C-alpha cells in the first residue's frame, strides 16, 4: 500500500481509526489482568488458562500484539509516537 499511495494519503484514510485499533489492542492485553484474580479465587476453572492466557503463552502473545501495534502505527503515520502499555506480570 505504501508503494502505491503517499504517506499523507495513508494517514488521512487510516489515521482516524488508529486510536480505536490501539484501544482494542490495549484491552486485549488488559483482559488477562482482569480475569486472573477470578482464576485465583476458583471462579474460573484452571483449564481455561491452558489457552493463550497461560503463563507460558501469554508473554509471547502479548509481545506479538504490541509489536503489531507498533508496525501498524508506523505503517499509517511513518513514525511511532504512542506509548504501548507494559504488560503486568501476574
């Protein structure tokens, strides 16, 4: 897309949606933080955490989400200006 369109055209078309994309990715990362206490209390069966939310998979998944956020932002704006939230170790 960058080869066929100018940077300003891409930013004009996709820029307004960039914040919504960031918000969605941030919520994906915060989701685990919100449900982990439920798992500790026994409200969620442990098997639920054998998916992407498992400790051994979560770090890779959340790092991938953050990397993609930065790539999308750079692709749209040509720079990275937003602070990506840090992952809290649970």
